[in-house]
C-alpha cells in the first residue's frame, strides 16, 4: 500500500473532510505506527523482521539493526561490530531489523500484511484524533484490543 492511500483512508476514518490535517502530519503519524508495528513484530520474534549481515571486525552496524536474533560472539561499541574471540574475522549473523519510515506520500508502506497495515492505520488515526483532544478512550481500547489480537496471532 502506498502512503497516500493510507492517508486517504485515515482522512475518511477521522472524518477530515476539510483537510485540517496536512499530509505531512498524517505521514508523521503513519511513521509512528510503522515504528510501533516494527516493535510489536520484533517482540513477537516474527520472521519478517529478520535480516542478515556479514560481520567483519570494525564494520558499521546496519542502520536498521535492533538486536541479534540468536547468540553470536559479537559485541557492539560506538556502532561498530567486534568479536569476543580473535579466532573470528568474518561471520554471518542474523538480526532483528526495524522497518524504514516513509519520507513521502508516494512511497510504499514497508509492510504487506493487511493486519499490520490496519494496525498502522488505526494507530495513526488515534494519534490524529488525540491532537485535537477528542475523546479517544474507546479508540484506544479498540487499538489495544487490535494490538493484543495481532500479537496473539503472531505467537501461533
């Protein structure tokens, strides 16, 4: 899904018929939702959040690195990889990665799963409504329920 499609859906959901919320503001809320979804998926140890890297002593840590997905004889100082044991000079490691945020409405949201996209949309909508201090307590409960259901579905 393209970010501009999600922006349109959010506008419909929050009844923003006068375009009170700029695309930039809604994009900011979408990006917050992307970060939240990434964190949820990483917490669930979901396979879609795993990437691999070839580690060499002193190489930079990837920008999207969150944590290792397993145990590796590697440590990080000042955003650089180092080995605990001098016998290693190169090693492939797997890690959990965050998804990149979108910079422009013409970019694709970095998830394909409909449930993740729905979560991001709901999350952004609640942030938008909260900006004007509307009562979002029911929406927050719905989002929490959605989050719990989403998280539980990842555990099976």
